[in-house]
C-alpha cells in the first residue's frame, strides 16, 4: 500500500 | 520472502504439528494452557480478516493463514471436547483480562490507521506478543514439562526469533522499509522465550527432563 505496512507477513 | 522468514514459518508449522502429535499420541492435553491456545485463535482470526477483503498477497500466504486459523480451532476442539478430562483448569490460572485489556488499549492508540481492520491487525500483533504468557506461567507453576511440550515451545520460539533477522534483511533489501509495530512487538515476544531457551538448551537438549530449579 506504499507506506511500508503491507501486512505481507504471517 | 527470504530464507529467515521461510524457515520461521516452517518452524511455526512444525510447532503446531508437534502440539497435535503430543495431544494425539498421549491422548492428553496435560501441560498445555488452553488460555494460550484460545489467544492464538483470537490472534489468527483478527489478523487474517484480510483473507476476505481482497488484499491478496500470495497462494502461500493465504494457505498458511487458513491453516493457522483451522489448526488453532482444531486444537481448541481437542482440548475442550475430545480430551476435555485431561485439561486441568486449576493450574491454568493466568488472568486473561491482564492480556486482553492492555493489548486492546495499545491497538486503539498505536495503529497504522484508525480503521476497523487496522486496529484489529495491531491488536493481533500485540496479542500474539504476549499470548504465550499463560503457557509460560503454567510451566512456572508446575516447574516441569514433558519433553514434547518443550519441543513445541522451542519451535514457537525459533519462529519468533527468526523474524528478527528477517526484518533486518528486509530493511537492507527493501530500501529501509520497517514495520515498527511488528518489530517492537516481535522483539518483546522473542524476549519472553529467553528464560525458556536457557533451560531448554542446558537441560532438554542434554537429554534431561525440563525442570525448573525449586
């Protein structure tokens, strides 16, 4: 989402 | 995805299989805190709501999320229904409100966006950091643990520990990207395992029983 907090980790 | 995170996630998977193996083979959930297991259900359900919002990351990511939700609910079924008589609530006495209250407040204050999903995501991160406390408290109370239970805790601790080099790696490979909520909570969570690992390395891995000094 561009702000570095894409929550792509589990 | 990097090697640290992959091995961490595999260690997390392993921890769940070790726990299932312990419960199924001994036909008992003795020594396992159902409070910690309930907290994990809450952690996964509140964090993985993005499964339903279309924020798709990868097949790997979605499959793992579904597995963590499903397996944590299955563990509760085993503890609450199938092997209920082996569950001893009198030693699982950590007060959940000491965990749920502060983590809910933290999530309301420190989140990336004041939206329903983001507050729940932050809550799940803070909750996971301390979800192991009822289990560690129980261990402290009984002063001993079955070896298989200590392997479960070790796998969980390795999973958390490896997320730290993963973030360092990501920081350098992704242009200084950092997720402060996950990192701070992750460091706290890993620190909670330090005492456990001391006994695990000095006793269990030397072939002795996990026993705390009286």
